[in-house]
C-alpha cells in the first residue's frame, strides 16, 4: 500500500513527486511510456510566461505567477538551464495597441512586475532584427526560457534520490475506491502489470486526465487535444532573436511565437488545431506554411533555410480553459491536475508544491528529515576551460571520445545519462538528457554508436534498443547473419 500514487511523469507529475519527497511516506509515479517527459512536456515552446495573459482570478493566473517566480531558484538548486530573457507581445497595427494596454492591465492585476508598452524605436533597441510591420510591443522583462526536458528530468531525479519510486511502461487501466476491514478508504489502481493500492491518487495524466477523472467522479470533464506544430532552427541562428516574441493574441491564444532556446537554437510556433486523437502528433505542411507566414509579420528575414527539424505537441485543453486542481469533491483522496495547458510548464513547480502540501495535510504526512533539495546536473564538458577538459579526459578517457559531432557530446556524457537515477534506455532518452542527436543531422551519424553504448550499458542486444520505447524499434532485420 502506497501513501500516494501519481499517474503521469510529465513536468507536473514530476514536480509533485519532487515536493512530495520532502515528506515521509511511500510514493510512486506511474508512467505509461518508457521515460519521464514523453508527452506534452517534451513538445512545447519551452518558455516561462511572465503571467500577463491568463484571466485575472483564474488558477492559471495564480500558479503562472508563483511558478515563474520559483524557477530561478529551482534552476540553481536542481542545476537545470534557465534564462531570464524577457518577452515582447507585438502590435502589428496602431489599432492593436489598445489590446496591449488591456494585456498590461490584466498582468498588473495578476501581480506581474515591470510591464511596459514600448514604441517602435524602443522595440528596435530591444529586438534589432524586428521586421518593418510591428508598431509597438508589451515588454515583460520577468519572462524566461528553460529546457523542458532538463527541468522535468531534474524534478524526477531529485524525487527518485529522495525515495520516490518510478514505474515505467505501466499504463493505468482503471481506478476505483475500496475500503479495508476497518472502514479505511483507499484506491485500487489497475495497471498493465497488476494491481496497486494507494491511500491517495494524483491524476497528472495530461491529455488522458479526463479519462481518469471520469472513472471516479460524476462531475465529468472533457479534454480536447490541441495540436501545435513547431519549427526548430539550427544553433547558428543563435542571437538572431533575443526575447520571446509573441503577437497580439487571437482566438487560439498567443499564436505563433519566435524565441531563442537555452541551447542557442531558434524556435517558431505553435499552430493551434483541436483534434480528437490523443496521440495525434503528426506534423502538416499546412501548419508549417501557417507558421512561416505569421512569423513573417514579426521578422522580415527569418533564416528559415536553417530549419533542422519540425515536431508537433498536444496541449490538454479543457472547455472551461482553466486548470482543474485539488481533491475531487465526490472522490475523497483523488487529486486532479487536469487541463494543464499553457502556462502549464511555467506553473508546474507551484502546482507541485501546492498539491504536495494538500496531500501532506490530507494524509498527515510529516516532514522528511533526510530530504535533499539539491541535485547536480549533467556535465557539459565543452563548457569547461581547456585545462580542465584535459584533466577530465586524463581521468575519464571516455569524455575525450566525441560521439555526437553536431552537439559535441562525448561517450562519457552518454554513459552518465544512462547510469544516473532513472537513466536513459532509448535514443530519445539520451537525447533529452545530453542532446546527443539534437543537432543539425538529427542523429544521422551518431545514432548507431549511441545504440551500441546503450546496449553495452544495459547488457542487451543492440536490436533491443528503441528510439522511444514501445514498438519504436530501430533495427528491424539483418541483411546477413551475424558472425
């Protein structure tokens, strides 16, 4: 019997696990995929919103602001990448400036600091590459960018180090209440690998959170997957865009943004298309045409020839367009974290802290005196001075063997990604941790070598190594018998 089972190992579930591990108890995270950060949390804009957009008085507004303020310190404690680069919302016509004023007023009500509207001249100073169309912008200097993989993995590793159990490839099939002989209520969780019992359940299942909620509550909710296409530009475009640049919001939110990433790339997106398929992450030519057209309103000469990859992500849109958080009224001990769409990444640590606190109060959990709130991130050897690199390579020669040439990732870094808590088991797992395969060739050269290292470290046949778990086999047959 666990005290708490968290369903879903995205950024919200992992943040809850990290803050919950500050209490004494038995905790488990169940994830249907082979790793953390495989759903919405891996395919998004990677931005930390300032908090001016969410409706005043909403849970989105509350936890956006709290989460935004938590990230700088958390990035230091858990050693993941964060940059306070600020954001701009562009008015493309004079008649749109009143929309900027409304956003600024809403942001100030939400508690966002330092907001200001800047004219064309100041806008050009802030963003020299801005195109000829924009006439003014709302400037939010408190906004930022992070690596969503890095943050989610940091939360998960820290939780694991503090005793939280993670079970992967464990899809939840059903959740139902039960009582023991003394009348104490608990939850029965049916999974693909047997039955689990827990005093409390947290539903952090992203686009599937409505299915779990509706298993236990008469107050039904409905999650619509909202697909967004993205384009990612090569790192040689680093510095072209300095801030996260939005345009005045339309029907589907903030529309297309252009932003730097913490790794030096440039990202453009997303589109917004409501679909029925909760696994529908196919990209479309129409989506990319839309991205390029809208991005062209902000910048005249975006280096679109430098696109190195494209992808699509799903946002968990609920009809009420607000987060659904906390204990379900007609299902005591079942806690929702549903409808977590933008600004969900920003809000995640604040939601994690809040839900962990609610669980501690509900279950009478005491503080964990052995809790370690810090974590050391992955070693990026190429960021070290040359003399330190020489010492490192002498002590650990594997750090001198470069496997991924595009991102300059060594065999040592890949081994670290595999051997750490909750270590990588797939090509994508390695990619999310140390960026091997993230460069211009997108793994075209380094994937076979990474597969060899994974197979060696896990003691399996290379044919058993997958791209992303499940049925995503890379080796599907042999042209001749192996000797």
